[in-house]
């Protein structure tokens, strides 16, 4: 082996990385770290006559607000989000996960953040939780492709699917708000605690689920996240009640 590692050591190192949670090699091309210089390049020390430059601090939330406000359509918004470089999650993700379904549908579903499958496919809710979501919608005669519009609070996959940080949510919220304004749904469904917190400013999904609230000038219903239902199937009874509540609201408004 060129690196000097034998098969068993290389395999043990790989298994160790997988155990730590590595799921993907994210560089476009493999990096031969053995060929890299041993020492970090020398940084020229600033002299007294030439003081160290302070990195300019950028207000990421203000930048997001400006970019979101300037977007006049969903296509513009997608482009603006794709070009937004101030959220670190972007660097660890394969691609932007913007939305799926039909813009302008009566129901807009807001999930938390992409997972591995969504990151790969570039669409929200396509993994196991997404498949359960499709079945939940079908149970109240909603077709995922045409009757709903689906997005997430965060458009990039957090590393190892960790919970999004409050500062990441705060930074990306202007985009979410603009997304809702441009998609013009009649009602919002917020899936899980993270989305509930981001949209309604409240946590406690098992208490809040199924009760209509108001945010972003729209009626909002919090629901249990399908990923949670996969782990806690006994909660499906409550999820079913919430789906019926949504169905009744749509029926009353049509
Ligand atoms: N969970 C979410 O909240 N969103 C997705 O897109 C996938 C899983």
C-alpha cells in the first residue's frame, strides 16, 4: 500500500471513523494527507508598523434578512439561499435542500433539517421519516406531490444529524419567513420541537401538538415528527388525531 498502512490498520482506522459517526467522504477528490507538508505554512507576523488586521465581523442574520427580502420569487429565494455562505452547515452538506411538493398548496409542512437521504437527493423528507409522512398524508387523502408544499427550518444537513443550534436557526429564519410568504399556504404544519421552536417560539411538542396556534400571519398546527413516531409508534394515535384535525380545518375552509 502506497501510504505505508497495511490492510488491517487501514481497515481499523476506517472502522474507527465510522464509529465516530463519519458517514460520507465529503471532498470532491481524495486528499493524500501523507503528501501534505509536515508543518503548517509560516504566517508572516505583523510588525508594529503594520498592525494585525481584524477579520471584519459580519452580521449573518442581517445578511440573511437582506438576501431574503430581495427575493421576489421562490426561484430567487432558492438562488439566494444557495449563494448564502455565512452558515457553517453549508460546508458539511452536499447540497441545499430547498423544498418539495407544490408551491401554492394549501398546506405547507415545515420539518427540522435534512438528514442523510435528503442531503443526497436534495429534497426534504425522502428517507424513512419522509416515507411515513407520505403515508400519514395519504391517510387524510393528501398527495405529497400535489396537495402540500414541504420545506425545513434549515436547508443543510447538520453533521451527524445533530440538533440544529439556536444561532443556526436564528440566522436562517429570515429565509424561512420569506419562504412562507412566497409560497402563500393557507395553513402551516410544524413537525417536531425544532420547527415548533423556530416558528412559534415554543417547545414541548407532546403538549402543543394538535392545537392550532398563529404565526407568520397564518394558522399553525404543531405535530409529532414522523421520525419520533418511528421510534415511539404508540404515539401514532395522537398523530392520527392531529391529522384529522388538519383534515377538518381544510374541509371547513374549502
Ligand atoms: N426530518 C426532517 O425534519 N426533515 C427532513 O427533510 C428529513 C427528516
